[in-house]
């Protein structure tokens, strides 16, 4: 279930984000940040969270959470098989493939 | 651990069950879901996670989820929402799994479990196990580790996007046996509804167990989640092991650490996989590609009317209307094919359904297990089996003859029903002619003078020996009741 990092809930007074939060966020997004980038994101992300803080300050009592920009109901599809794509086309675009399988650096189960 | 120490601790268990839905196509695209195709042949831009591809929900998947919810007494949410569960893994091409978080499709159900009581025929324990929610989600692909080189994993995305429901139970179970009973009941319901094929070995039905222990009346203990439980046996073993492990730690004055643990059937223990600190941060948020799923209450009522008779009601009816024992009723309802075989036998003329049910569960299955035939043949041969059961039950076949007929029939090359007919003809008739039996008994007893003497002087346990000797002369074909009666008269 969603867990909000308490540090994310309250951006720093100076508008900058805690360096650990930036590192953790980059790790979750699998981004390798250079030290100067990390510094820049502290400021940028802090500012973005500041905008959200403005929204948080609004009184939304009684307003149901909006999960989608339109009120459209979900369109449903009938359960009928349709052809997909030629596997060779797809596998041919992969960095590595063999005997019909995509090959990737080993991941530990 | 002594019994008194164990009694101080109470286990608290909740199961999370994933079931693959029996649809023809995947949950968000029109690729087939069939098992066993060549790798990466059931794929398209949607399930490959290509940029710009958009998911469109499968109506059949929604209906199966709703049917399941109704069968376990859930409320069906008039509006539910799909969310992205974010994590990186090569068999998850989009970098997120589409699942449901805050607003799942079904809420608040329950299973009423009948647990074996003191005797097999009087289930005395009842457990009301609540179901918290059922939600729809997509399956991931399959990773094969070490394929294509030791430092390589191979990925097959045929399974990616297969529709799943996750059935989340409250921690209402109190022992490994209760957890097994819960999973069995759930599986029987899913099979009965045609929602899932229930195959645990192929992974169509998977189970994670949350286990903690506490002293009754005190707050709940720290829980561990056990993964990799692929059979009823491993569920029972894994939970029993985990309860022992936690009780052992607490009795030693140590603490249970909240973590995810993997069950190893070979090593017979659970092993730490990741701690709470290393736990994934999935960052759920509503999937902007998918509007809310709105389900019309009228449609829900139509699905409710279409529900079949559920396992609990079926068991009750088998017992009340046909006199089937509780044990046999539970066994029959576990697998739809068993029930079909039973019904085929009843329609084929089984004289006493209760006896036929027990015969099917014991003698027929024992013969099947010794052979290389599939269960489907038992169903097509149900009429012959029921006839054999009746003949044996009414004394037309001795135990030995029954055994011969079943062994020969199941071993034969022909289809089972024909092989059984051949074997039944071949075994001949039971010897029940009184004069012939009396002659045989007299002849046997004449040669056993000393033993007869001993019997008459009080060694009554020799009676079985006399029966055996008479049956041996009759090649196992004597009418057992008649032989017993004659022997009693002669020895009396």
C-alpha cells in the first residue's frame, strides 16, 4: 500500500529537499546522479513539492478524490483473440535475444 | 518445545491468494492466454509495454472477478480504480504492474470453513474467515535464470498481462490446518465457478501466507510474509515451520523481525528474503490510462443469478439427499471431475450413491493411482465402476475378485470401460452355492484337526485362519458371508 515518506510530506523550509530523499528517489527510478545533479534536484524537486504544498493548503473537505481527468466510464473489450505482432520483429529489436527469448543481465530470483 | 509452552502461543494467519482467470485473452489486450506456447509468441505492443500502447480492459475478466466476489459474499464496488504499482524487473516491461489499490472491485467477503472434528464424520469446528478484498491485476512474464549463460536471465513475456485476481484474507486463521482448509475451500469455489483452473504446480493458483504469533488477549505479534508456497503440503509445512520458528525466538527472549521469507520445500524451512527496511516502495497511483471501472448493479444481479451451486451447499446436499459421508462429500466437491464421475455413476445406475461415493474415493482411486491412466477415464467408465461396486457390495464379488477386476481393468490396454468389462467377465462368478461351500469347508476342516481342536478349546482368533484356508481352496472366489456362516455352524 502507499506509504508517504514523512520527509516528503513536509518540504524543507528553505525550499530544498533532503539529500537522502533525492538519493532514494533516484534509486527508485534507477537513475545514477552525479553530485552536481543531486544538488540541482534537491532544489528543483523541493520547488515542485512546494507547489503541491500550495495545493495541500486548500480545503478539500467533501471533495471526492479525482482519479481521472474525465468522467468517462471504462470502455470494455470482448474476450476475443486477435493476432499480436510477429515475434521476430520484436526480438530483432532487443539488444540480445536467443531461441525466442529476450536475454538480460542476470537477475537474482 | 513442550506442549505447555506451545499452548501459551496462538498463531495468527492470513492468506493472499492469486488466481489466474480463465479468459481467452489477456486482461488489457487481445493476446491469447493459453499455456505452453513457444516463448514470446503471445505478445503485442500493449503487453510488451511499448510506448503509446493503451490498455483496454477485458469484460470477461471483470465478470469472473465479480462472480468470485459474489460467491464469497463480497460487496461489488459500483466504481473501482486501477493503479500503477511501480517496480523494476525484466519480466515487467512497463516498469509497473497495473493493479488495484484503494478501490478494489470486491470488498468484505468471507468463507465459512468446516474443520475436521474429533471423528471424520462429524465436522465440529467452524471457522468464519473474513475476506478483506478481491482485486484485479495483470500477471508478469516469466524469468528463466542462467539461460543463455551464467550471467544471463531469459525472459518470456507470454504470461505478461494474464488476468489475475488477488484474494486478500483477514488474519482469521489459527493453524496450518485451517490455512489449508481455507485454501482448499477457495480453490473448490474457483473451480466450481470456472474462474480458475486451480493448477498450483503450473502457478495458476499461488498463495502467500502472513504468519505471526501472540499470547491470547495480548496485541498481535510481528508478522512475516511467506512466499513460494506451491502446494497444499508446502502451505501446511511452511506455516508449521514458521510458527515453531517464531515461538522458538520468543521463548528464547528474542524478537521476531518483520520480513519476507521464502519457503524451501527441499530444505524444509523458511529463509529471509528481505526485511521491512528493504521492502519495496511501490508508489501506487491511479493509472491515467484507465478510467474508473463502473459496474452496473443490474449487471451484478444478473451475474448473481448465474452462480452455480457452491461447494458448501453441494456437500450438504450430497450428505442430506444421498447419504454420502462427510469425508466423501468433501472429497467429491474438491474437484469438479470427481463430482462428474460420481454423477455419471449414479446416472449409470449405482444402487446406493453413498456406497458408490466411498468406492470411488477409495478402491477406484487406489486402482487409478497404481495405473498410468488419467482421471478422465474414470468418468467415462463410471457406469462400469458403479456396476462393479454394486456387485461387490451385494456379495456378487469377493474382495479378492474385486481387487482382480480393478487391477486387470486398469492395467489393460483398451479404454478403461472396455477393459473393466473384459476383466469382470473373466473373473467369473462368486461361489455362493451352499452345498458346494459346505463341501469345501468340510474338506478343509478335515485336514486341520489340531487347529479345530484348539479353536474349540478357546482359541477363537483362529477363525480368520479357517476363512483364509477355505478361500484359498476357492481361489478367493467364495462368498465371504456364506463361508463365515458355514464355518460358524461347523465349528460351533
